[in-house]
C-alpha cells in the first residue's frame, strides 16, 4: 500500500492530535463559525433570550379577494393587493410602537419568513419603518409555508373539500394531493427545534452584540401560525380546532415573562385572547407561563382534571361532602 499524500496525512494527524482541524492562524475555525460546536462556553457567552416572538399573518392577498385566482396562479406565486401592502406596513408601525415603549434604544429585529410571494411582500412592506441598523437579518424558511391544498385549485371542488373538512375535523382532514393540519404540525415541529437552537446559541446576534434587545418576527400564514402556537404551548387538537384565524396583517405577540418563558398574556389582554379562541384552561396556563422559568413544569395544569373524568367526579364528591357538613 502506497504512502498517504502529505496533505491528507497532515489532516489526519491534526485530527488525532487536537480533535479539530485548525486554520493557518492557529484558531479553531469550527468554534468560530459554529459556536454551538464549541464545548467550552462560559456562562457569559450564553446570549439572552429574545424579548418577543411576534407572529404576523400576511396582508390581504389576491386570493383573499378572488378565490378563482387559485385555479390560474400557483399558490406560492399569489401576491398582495395594494390594501395588503398597506396592512403590512401598518403592522410594521405597530411593532415599532411596541418596541419603542420599552424605552430601550439598543434593539434589533430578526425575521423568519415563508417563501410564498404574499409573505415575502408582507415582510418587505412591514420592514419599511425600520432602518438598516434595526434589522439584524432574515431567513426564508420553507417550513413556514401555507398548508398545501394541492396544486391548481378548482374553486367549486375546494368548497366541497372545505365542507368535508368541517365534518371530518379541521386538524386531521388531508386535502387530496395536499396536507392536513397534522402534516403542518410535523414540519412546524422541525422548525420549532431550529428556532430553539437559534435562540439558545444566539445565531441571529453577533457575539460582540449580545447585549442587544432582540425581537423575532415570524411572517407566515393563518393556519401555520395557529399550528405553531399549538406546538409551542402544547395545546390539544380540540383546543386547536377552537382557534380562529388572525385577520390579514394582524399579529400575536409572545413576550418573555418574568421567569423567562414566553406568554401571550404579557402583551395581550384576556378579551383579545378569548376572541382568538383561548379557553379558561388555556388562559390559566398562559398566566403560569408569565412567571415560569424555561425548565419549569406546570404540575398544577388545569387540563389534568378536565381530561380525566374520575378526577372531576372526586372533586364533585368532595365539594358535596363539604357542603353537607
């Protein structure tokens, strides 16, 4: 067997000797480019969690005003109306107002966006109130795309399919050649893990700028946003099916609570969240999220009693005994 080429032999020796391939300047290139691979990370290097995760539904699209468009134009290529662009810019101004009220001048935004034309155009309009130094960056994320209803959509057939979905169940009904909400849940689960990793390593913040008050903005679609919230807060299928779609150009704000977890009740009031479809149990859980730490588990989750019938029976019996005394 012939001798190994010098370059390859050097690479192997380097890997055996140091476990990392080093650049010519002696620095560990992997740990510089991929900080999550560096096993030696001090507590001071851990970036702060973003202050908010803001979920934005795209502005009014051509398909929202004329469903026949879906039969002529591929869904990913349907753009916004002029009203939709105005809605998106107004949403950007509202986001700016929310952040300005914090009184912190050292803040930035990082965007995740569905690759559909209507969401890309929404982001372009939404970002107009923000100068370049406020925009940390953006990522086009295919897993944030709209639920797939098939390719070109026959208008009358889609009406029948949507009626069938109501009978079968909004979460599990799969459109022919398309997706169910359960399918969207699977890909959103993958995106959530990516997002959690990005948050944990501060991928959207350069190491020298980790003192910046960062907010994340996710520009997506109505059902995808509802599924994202379902996955994040571990809502049930029944709870998902009770949610309502956000209006075009509207948003929901998950804000970091006092213990570090995100809660919708940090920004929204109970009335707003009830309109969106949150139940008493979901609101109680959001209240817990306001004060809980990221690693905490809600041992007093109200859903436990409502899910198991025998616990309700026990509680009713106990109440009856107390009243009879």
